[in-house]
């Protein structure tokens, strides 16, 4: 606004100066003087169109407190999701449903444990954050980590995955890109179990045993991610085993990345095969 005001003031000053020059000149000279003044001050160029705002990452939080009782909630997604209105709508609906559920659960806990000294009984926490795994011309591959605490000794964490198909304008589970669970198991199972065993031995040391309670879980029990090292095609597969899936809570999440091999490529559905290549 200040800049606009400055332009108007300058124009008014020019008119006053032109009138003063006209009062001191003959009619012919006056016309010439005005012409010179007009030629000396070219019209201002039109303002460039405003650039469209680039959608950014969304960090949503909703927290509350009642005395010592606390409720915390956060749901985050990256800018790549904000650029897809249908995906934004999907995540917004999930977020709103989760938040409503947490609020109702917390309100019930406040009533049930009113006057109790059980601090953990009236604490609630939920966190979910989406991240980009791979952004290809047709597909946007996403992963999510989330944590929930609803009382007790500790909360629980897990993982989620989604692929957005820009051509179909639809979301799908990465596992749905493969022909059958059995085909995916045959293609990845042996390499997954070998890598998992190595990681568990490293974390547990002498406490590791092949005869332990946790055996190598099937690929169907894992979170499957489709990734890319070249941003042109999917050439690697991520496998995530949340706590209690492949090990105890204390062991945390196990994550293994495997290359797309000819066997993996053969397990991809024909409709999606063009988006995959074997790792170099």
C-alpha cells in the first residue's frame, strides 16, 4: 500500500509541475513542454502476476491438559502430499477420525480415574508422520511411523505405507502391486530372514537364539515399501518389522532394504511392472 501511495503522490507532483510550466509559457510552448514531460516519464510497467503459493508440509497438533492429566496429538505430512488434494483429503479424514477417537477415550479415562493417583491412566499420546520414500513421475511412495500411548508401562509404535497412483488418482498398499503374497514371499523371504538374523544377532549379542520366541515373520506380516535410488523407477524394496513382529519391544523396529531382483520383478503385477527395474 505504501508503494501505491508513493506512485500516486509522484503523479500529482507531475501534474502540478506541468501546470506551473504551462503558466509560464506561451500556448505553443506549453504544449511542447507537456509533451516533453510526458515523454520523460514513461508509464510504469504492469505488475507481474502473483506467483501461486507452493503447498507446504502440514504439521497438525492438538493438545490438552486437565490438572496432571495430559493429551497430546500430532499428525504430519510432507509438501508432496499437500500437492495432491485427494491425498490431503484422505489424510485429513484419517487425522480427524483418530483425533476424535483419542478425545473420546481421554474423556472416558478422566471420568473413570477421577481422584485416582494413576498418572499414566489419564495420559494419552498419538503421533503419526508421513515421509516420502520415492517420488516418481507416476507414483508417490510414502511411509509413516506412528506411536500411541493409552496408559500402561509404555506406548506402542508401528508403521504404515501407501503408494499414490497419479494416473489412476488412487491410493494403494504397496503389497497390492504384487501378484500374490506367496509370490512376494518366494522372491524376498530368504534374503529378508538372512538380513533379519544378522541384525538381531548384532542387537542381542549373546542373548540371541535361533530357538527364541520370535521367529522370522512372513513378508505378509511386514510393512512393505517400494523405493528408488534414481527417481525414475522402483529398484529396491524396504521391509519394516515393528516391535513384537520380529522381536521384543526393547529391540525396536527392524528395517531391511533389498534390491529388486528378476525374481521380485516377476512377482510384480503386469499393470505396474513398467514402474520397476532390477537394481544395477
